[in-house]
């Protein structure tokens, strides 16, 4: 296997959220229902938001900027047993990229108001994509070890294990 190196991404916006410390945060958007935040886009990219207000949800891809190093096996927030990193959404990844699907409340110039924010304040955003149920929702999905996970993602909070 050959690892590709030298890929460079430039953040296009920054998340503003009430979460300033990675400890005691919701671990998924389902645990952050109603929590509001903003996505502050670089004004040079504002034209890319044209027609986004017609969507109810957006997918944010972002950099876990406070995560250092990676582990191929981790004990995720929703379980007590180790799992392969690629079967989790834990931030300690070979490429520290996160994904959240958030409710889009408003588009105002270069600022998006969003809900269900489970992202640390100041997180650099790499991309915004529209959530499209016809493309992104599957009725025949399986959720691996999470189907039997002992913890409820609506109530679990981060504990700093990936800081």
C-alpha cells in the first residue's frame, strides 16, 4: 500500500459554537439537538452559497484541529470496547477529518446559522455539501457494533480522551 502525502486543504470557513473545550461536548449531532452555532465563510467563497437556503440540512467536513496523532484502534465514546478507527467517528484518525450533518436555519451573506452543532468552537471547515435524502439516506443500512452499543448518543458527552 502506498500512502499519498502532500495533500493540502485550505479551510473555507470556521465554526462558531458554544463548545470551547473538547471535554463535555455532545459526541454526535443527535446529542446536540437545538444547539445553535454559525458557520463563518470566507467572504471570497460567499458566491458558493447561492441556492443553499433551499436545503434543510448540510454536511460539513472539517479538520479535528485539536486532535493529535492517531490510533488504529480506539475505545469510542459510545462503547467500552476497542474498535478499529474506521468503524468509529473518533477524531484521532490518520487524516483528522470530521463530518457532521447539521440543520440549516438561515443563510445571511457569508454566515450560515445551523442547529444540532456538535463541533468545537473555532474548528476549520474544509467543505460544505447539501444533505440530499435521495442520495444520503438508505433504508437497508447496517450500523455494525453500534447496533449493540451500550450508550445512547443523545446523552453521551466527550471526556477528553481524544484531546
